[in-house]
């Protein structure tokens, strides 16, 4: 297979990530963690971008973790645990990722480290997510969408899609992990998605999806259907992948199927669905990464949950439709901002 030489485009995307989003400054210590399955073009581009900002850069490459989050703890070595809590910026390219692990928790308690969940980003995804969009304009749309969700706390939400999803829930408080520029120590997501938090015992209906991250990320030859009434009651379809998801749900939820932890809405105009990059696929306009299992605030919970990725969703907030087949159509101020958000062709 021919691998594209992205050259200046990839360098510009890595510069945008480090300088304009993570706000890396001269003299800071930057740690990049990657694994044996990482795209080394991405690793090298981020390393070079950080060095060009006159930082102290360290790169740790480890065997690919079998599970994300707390389930990965037995496989994280002592040198990695020491490094992640002794840096100013930690860019985590590992997939499965280390967010939610004990090593991650220790790093977040030091009052110093800015953590970036960049799990599995390949070079093409880097270029599209950081180099083919006006990031400032994307952050404006993100903030407006987040403000709308905050204003609708306690109100009903409904999500459908064309393959059979139809689920309702009550909107809960947002979580503190943002998708804009770094504002100090703590965790941060790659831009291009908005998190929609449900009250976990309010979720009811059917969720049907065509890609899943359980023990690995894969498109589905046959969609998987989840039947939900407060908790997930039934898993159907997906051929062999349905059995892997069931195993993953039980592993993450102490033998049960667990809850719906979060919904999302992809808003990135340049993101493409490829079936190969979990972070990019969920950022395609109108796509949704649905977190499954136990949330971290429940006993035994943690960031070790599987995720379902569904396509071309429609969303209603308190009876008003705001997304139709993946496109933001309301309220007027949000729709206007989203309409102006276009991919950059440079």
C-alpha cells in the first residue's frame, strides 16, 4: 500500500496541535507516549513540532495495551508511570489509551500536566483535524453547542438515525474534559466533537450502530443493536463482533451490561469516516460515539468503557430539533455558526 508523504501539511497540523491548542511554551517538558501500532509519521511530526518550540521532549514507545483506561493498569510499566506525572504536557497517542488508568490519575493529581487524548491519530487524520479547519471558528461552534446543552440541563433529549436508533434521556451536567484550547493542567480532547451527558438511569430506547471500539476498533459487517431501559438490557447483531462487545461490557461493568455513559455530536467539517481512526470517525459531522459501561463516579467504574459509533444522527433538545441527518439546523445562532464552518482547502 502506498503511504502518502504529507510533508508540510503534517508539519503544519502538528504545529497547530502543540502551539495553538496545547499552548506549549519554551522550556516546558513534553512527553509523547505511543505504542507499537502507532503511526510513526504522526509521532515524528509532533516531536519535531515540540522541539521547534524549544521544549524538552521525551518519547516513550510501549507494546500496544490490550485494554484502555483502568483495565490497562497491569500492563503499564513503572518507567511510564514515573514519566507521565513529571511533564508539563503529555500527548497520548496510545490506542487503546491510558486516560482513566491509575497512571493517568496520578498525572492529573500533580497540578502540572496537560493531558491530550490523541489516541490512534494517524497522519491523514492529523492533517484533517488540525490542518484543514479554522480551529478558532471550530472552538466558537463548540462553545455555543456546549452552552446550549448547559442551558438544557434537566430537559429531555432524543437521538435517532437512519439505521434504527431511537433513544431518549434527560440531559445531565457536562463533564470537565474540554475540546478547546488548553486552559491549564488537566485533560483535553481533540477538537471536533461535543459531549452530551445523560442522567444514566433515564436512558431508554434502541441504539443501532455500524462501528465499535470494544477490545479494538472496527467497522461492522452487520449493525449491532442495544436495547436500553436505564441499563443495557440486550445486545443483538454484529455477527462475531456482538459477542466481543458483550464480553467487553461485562468486563467493564462487573458482570453486567452497564449504562449509557455519554453521547456525542461530531461537528468537524473536514473529518472523514474511514473505519480506521476512532477519534476521527466520531468527529465526522453528525456522528456519535456512545460510551458504554460504568461511569467513573460509580463504584468499580472508570474510563475503561467500550464505545459505539453511529452515523448521521438527528437530535432533539426539549422538543426542538437541532441536528437533522448530521447537519446542525438550530437554534438559529448555532446553525448560523455551523454553516460558516467550512473545511480549509490549502
